[in-house]
């Protein structure tokens, strides 16, 4: 079974989610739980760090699509960082870079939230 | 023994002729009596009689042994009877007296044995009952597959086996407790008691427990069920509690240790039997679903074109291999006019049944839009508008819509998040990826502005390859991707061959690559070849 790990930490006022391993239909619910928790806490500024993510399936992409609207409606966002090339290609093919902000470094992404106030 | 009966008979006859033959007569007589005693001790069968039968036996043996005893007494006395028979034949007299002794001793022993067995008769009965009930249940496990029937049998046997007045069975799934079958108690009453005992959730009854309550009184509507003592046994399979078996008594006497064990043993058997029945039920249900899926697969096959359009200058080949029974990939061709051929290759996110439903909707959308709109970009924008309304937030559809002019070989197409088109021209193969986001990802202004249409003038023998991500993302046992380069190379190496052969070559390499690894996504491959000179 492909492994997946998700970890949530706070960097200032921004929540950073570290995803690790394989994000697919089986593991996506774990990530959804984290997002649900963030919604309950009314924490809408999220950076997802893809540093250790090996694979993402369409079900994995669906998780971000499901929550991004709510985040943006509440003056937050979901931003992506540290993405490996093969994972980025999947996002790119679908046109995600037009809809989402991608950053090389987690710091940049977090900082971007700061700029917006 | 019978032989000695005969011997003493003849030895007595001999005395008639010669009184010196006295000693063998006595010897035979004594040996016969010893044998009679031995024979009479073989009464172990008494133990296996039921309590009722033992009582009968007791009475009969008393009467018979008394009768034999009296008869024997008359033989010893110098009564008329004795004299008559003795005069008639001394042998017969001896025989008769032996029979009488036999009867007296035998029935005497039976009487005492039965008497001694009486106190344990009930326990013995119960043991026998338990054994036979357990055997019944074991048979049931293998024979009864109907869950309801099995549950009812279990409660019926429970009352029998542990001498209780009522029994009922509840099943537990997650936190829900459901009454499954009852015996000698109303559903409402059983439900009430169950809720009283389990409802609080304080006690899990992980092992059997006897509850002694002065008055567990449930509703008295039906004369009232008043139990003095209730046994609760968990139905455990793989350490998981699937339900509880209840046995209840009106009477004062508590369930003893033995009965407690029996109920538990019985509950264990029942748990296995019920689990078995459940599994069988599930597998039947699974079979039914599989048949439904077969139907769905047939329907999906009809949604996809059964043949590809043919024309002089344009050769076409198409292939679809779903990862499961049904899939979310879709391709189609639309004859727009004599010269124009529209085509679509689409991939619904996810796979299996959910994506197959959306795929059918996608088919409807493209089928109708292709008749109205002849511009790939506009068509995809319209399709996005329609789909966005019905798609779940986390679903999306990638698609390529193109129109090929069969007269001049001009291909117009737009790509909505789909895997890029491959164009194999001579010895060069290139991936063409005009910008465009997937359908259902964003509403109109964003979607429309992202989308760029492209036009390609095809040259002679150019091959256009459209495919779903099931090909580049196919995995081998090391979880490595098949990738784009492998696909490029296969097409290049086989470019002189017919399109069907190229398609076969791709599938062959793909299955070689991902052997020992199940296909994890649908695979679609649509190829076009432009033959300028025809």
C-alpha cells in the first residue's frame, strides 16, 4: 500500500501542511480531515508544502479544488510550494498554475500572505 | 450364562437316575448364579436415559424384582407349586428357580442403579441436550445461509440449551444495536431490556455476565415479562463484538457456572455461524453488483463509438481499456460535414462508477454541442459552463476537442487540461500543449482566457496521437511511471506501420512494463494519420 503522511504546523498566522508520499483516492481523506479542521478553526491561510510528495492523483487534486473557494471567500488562499518537477507537471497540464500560486520555497509563500496583510 | 442354565437343568435331570450326581448340580447352580450377578452389573445404559425414562424404569424394576422375588420364595418353600414342578421335572424346577433369581437380582440392581442415577439425571440430561444442540448448531453453520433463519434458530436453541425461559439476539454494528431475533419474548420487551442493559454504554459486556435483578420489569402490557436473572454473552469474532446473546429466566435460581459456560460456548458458535452467514450474504450481494457492473460495461461500450469513421485521406484508430469494469475516459467522432470531422478525447477525474456517470454526461454535452458550435475553443467554453454546474467541486474533466478538415489536412484543436497531443512528422515527434485549464476547474472568464486554440497543417504521413494520462502514468512494480519518452519512442519506431499496429505496439509495451502491477487508470489511445496522396 502506498504511504501517505500529512502534518500540520503553524508559521506565524499561516498554516503549513506538509504532504509526504502518495496522495491518491485512498489517502485524500486524510488531507481532507486536515482542511476540515482548519475550517473549524477558521484558519483560511494555507500553504501546502509538497517537498516530500512523490505522486498526486486526480483525487488528490480534487481536495484543493474542494476547499480553495471557501478559503478565498474568507480572504485566505491555498498556495503551493516546494513542488518536485514531476508533480508540478501534473498540476501544469491541468492548468492549475493559472488558478493557484506556486512557489519554490515555503518561505516565499508564507511571506506572500504577510504582504496581503 | 445360558449354557450354564442348560447345564444345571441337565445335571438335575441326572439326579433322577443317580443321586450320586449331586455335586455337579450344585456346582453348576453356583456358577450360574455368579454369572447372573456379573450379567446384571452391565447396566451402564441406564445413565443415558432421560430423567422421565429413569422414573419409569424405577417403577418397573421395583415391581418386577418384587414379583420375581415372591415367585422365587414360593420355590424355596415346600409349597404345592414347588412339589408339582419338582415332581414333574427337577431340572425344570432348577431352571425356573434360576430364572427367578436372575430376575430378582437383575431388576434389583437396575432399581438401585437407577435410584443412584436419579440425582444426576437432570445434569446428565442437560449435558446431552447441550451436546446435541451444539451439534445442531454446527450443522446449521454449514447448512443455513439465511441470516434471519439462523438468528431464529440460535435463540430457539439457546432457550433449550441453558434452560432459560426466553432468549433473544441483538446485533451490533458500529454504535447501532439492532434486535435480530427473539424467542418467547416480544420484540418490544426484548428491546426495552436490551436498551436498559446496554443503552448506557457503561458496560461493554466483553465477556459473559449474569445479571441478577430483583425486578427487571418491562412493560406489563402483555402480562409482563418479569425476569429474575439474565445472561448476556457477547458474540465475538476476531476479538470484535458483533452482538449479544441474551438468555433470561423467570425463576429464582441463578444461572450456575456450567450454564454460564454453556451460554458462552453457544454464543461463540453462534458468532461464527452468524459471521459465516453474513459473509455469504455479502458475497451474494457482491455477485449481484458484479452483474450490474457487467451491464454497465456493456452500456458504456455502446456510448463509445463501435467503429471509427473511414475516409480516403484520414486513417483513424481508437482504443479504450478501462482500469475497472467501467471507466471515465471518453472519445468520440462527429461527422460535421462532408469535409469536417470533429473529435473529442476526454478524461473524467477519478475512475470506476463515479467517473463513468460523469463520462455519460460528458458524452451528451459534446454530442449536442458539436452540432451547434464548430469552433473548438467556443465549444469547450460552452462545455465548461454546462459541466461546472453539475460537477462536484472536487471533480474535473480534461478534454481535447479538435476538427480535422479531410480535404486539406488542417487540424484545429483546443486543449482543456488534457495530456498534450503528439505529432509525429517524419522522424520527429513533438508534444503540442496549447494552454487551457481542465473543465470544471474554474468559471467562465478564467476558463475562457486560459484557453488557446491551435491550428496545424498536417503533412503527408503525419500521425496525431491523442491519449489519456493512463498511458504516461502507468506504473511498474517499482512504482515508476511509463512516462512520455517511452510512448514517443514506440510511435517513432513503428511510424511506418498501420495505426492499429502502432496502437498494439503501445499496448504491448505498456502491459510488459506494468506486468505485476494492476492497471490503475483507464487507457485511451486515438490515432490519426494523414495521407495526402490518396
